C-alpha cells in the first residue's frame, strides 16, 4: 500500500543517514507530489513514523528527524527494511520471494493508461462504488445492506478504527493467529494486548483458544481465513462455524480480512461473513483490493455490524479519511469491467502452475519441510532443518541474491522456529528454479561447515 511505501522509504533514508538527526523533512505538499499521492496519505505515514520514534513534530513548523539509537531498531525491522530496499533497487540477479503483488506483471503502462483515459469519461459517486461492492459481495453469497459498507483508505487504518470503536479507552485483548502478518502484529501490539493462537492445517487449535477463554476475557479476534499470510492455510467450514458460536457464547467480535479468497485454484471458499446471522452480526469484514491489485488500483472497504455503523461513521470523521478519488475511480472502472475476471482467471492458472512447479523443486531439498501445500493464493510456509543455523541461512541467502522473509517476524515474540515464507506472486518459473537451486547450495554449504566444526571437536 502507498503509505507503507512512504513509511519504509523515509525509514531507509533516515537509517542510511540521508536525512540527519534534527533535519526538517520536506513539507506534506512536497512529499505528496514526490510520492504521487494525497496529503492525507502522507499525514498517516507521518503518524506511523512519529509513533515509532523516527520523527517528531514542531507546531506550525513541520516534522524533524528524531534522535534514535540503532539498538532501538529491532531485528525484525532491519530485515524488512533491508529486503524492501534491495527489492526496490534490485538488479537482474536478485530473486525476490517477498513480493506480494500478483497483478503487477499484468498491469503494464498501456493498460493503466487505458484505465486512466476511461475513468476520465465518467464521474463516479461514492454511492455508485458502494453499490458495486454490494453486487460483488452478493456474488460471494454475502448479503449486506449498502448502508453498512464504508470505503476507507487502508486495512491497517480500518483495523485501528475498529479497535478504537470497541475499546472505550480500555486496552482490548485480541486473539490472532500464530503466525500472522507482521504489519498486523505491529498495529495490534500498539493498541491492544495480543494473544497468539496456534494455527493448524485447518484453522485454529481450539484447545489452545478455549484455554485462554476459560481464564480471561477476549474482546476481539482477528483472522484472515482464506490463504492466510504467511502460512497459506484455509480454515475448514466447521471451524469457521465454531468460532462464530464461541463469539456469541463469550461475547467477542471478529475482524475478518479477506483479500485473497478470489485466488482459489480449484474450489471457491466461503468467508466467515457468509455465516454471520442477520440482526446478530459479529463480524467486521474487510477487503483491501490494493493488496491484490496494487496501490494504483487501491480500494479498501469494511462491512460493519449494523449496531456499530453510526459509531464507525464518527470514527471515520474523526480520522478525516478521504481516499484518493482517482484511485477509487480507477478501481471502479477496473472492477466493474470484464477485465477483472479475465485477469483473475489468468492469475489463478498462473499461480497454480507456479505452485506445482515450486513444490516439485522444494521436494528435491530434504532439509526443507513443506508445512502446508496451499489451495490458492501465493504463499508457501516452510520449515528448515533445525541442524541448519537459521540466521546464517537467511544471511547467506541474502548474499546469494535470494530474498525471503524469516518466520520469526510473523510472531509477536521472536523465536527460533526455523520457519520461513516464500511468496511466488511475481516469480517466473526460471526464477523459482534458480532461487531453490541457490537455497539448496546455501544449505549444502552450511552442512559442510557444521560437519567440519564437529570433526574439529
């Protein structure tokens, strides 16, 4: 998403010393022009940077680079920033298994120009976009009044609004999957108390969750049940239904983020929201199209339980959310056209073929265990043989030009779990083949080193 790009880019400039401590940052207007986005997006980016201690404001003057010790930058942030920087400045030799933009290769400049020209011909009201969203939801067997649907600017900001809506100034206790995406962990950790629930091949370990429910109050649950990031796992229908039953019994609400359910390979999956009971809604349903289509065709919306819609509208006013009209118009033009389903079909076929090829290559590396073969999406979750030094493995892969994300960044508490995520969203077949070959060479080297050290002992 655009604000994440801005945050990461400014962090990199500060960490690399391009902007010195005490130096004033460019104005909101200048940065909005530089990043080709709205002032509101830059404001939100500054808010995150301020909360993380990178910058500080001086009233009526501007924002300045804050003094920050290197020790304050944890291992997780360093790895993410380094991978981001390398991906943005990559050469042809770098193989990027971190990218999460499956549409990117299809949305070339000519097609984007076509969308830009087409959307200039019509003026799209927000109500029209919401009607389109309602129609798309009905195709997914989700029936929601249009008055319960709100367009927002990002899934992260929407999650924050929901938390503030329910918190009443008290810190909520929120249950999330263990592992979960690091951006979700970061935002929830600032605003709430997190409880991680072990994720099995078909959803949560309910023994784990029920043990927590028996001893403390859970206020909110966050899930993305279809092709979860980072694991690729899908919840079973039985577990979806059971979580809803528990939500009524123990009086908690559910945030469902459902960005990738359209990327199924064979069988179309249902969402939690399909099971929500009218008049007794428990689910805040979020879909962020920018995670599927990229920031240019960005559109995020949330379906709010009827009893909260007025409060949510107030939160939206307080947050002064006004997403880019250009992005919204382009998204509308694309989603209501025949091109959307055409590209979805192409991408589903492409991803399925690449996954089959990737699994075949991985099975030739006995030191890697495939934790789950996904039935859609573009993530695969792997476990490294514990005899291999995990940190050295990541570092050597990095040195060999293979970008991967370590598993411990997807957990609230850092741990040596020897798991990692590969994304095959934008990788070609040749890149997959060469990437796994380099990973295999790194493992062979580390095994040789370990064997030599044991012989010396």
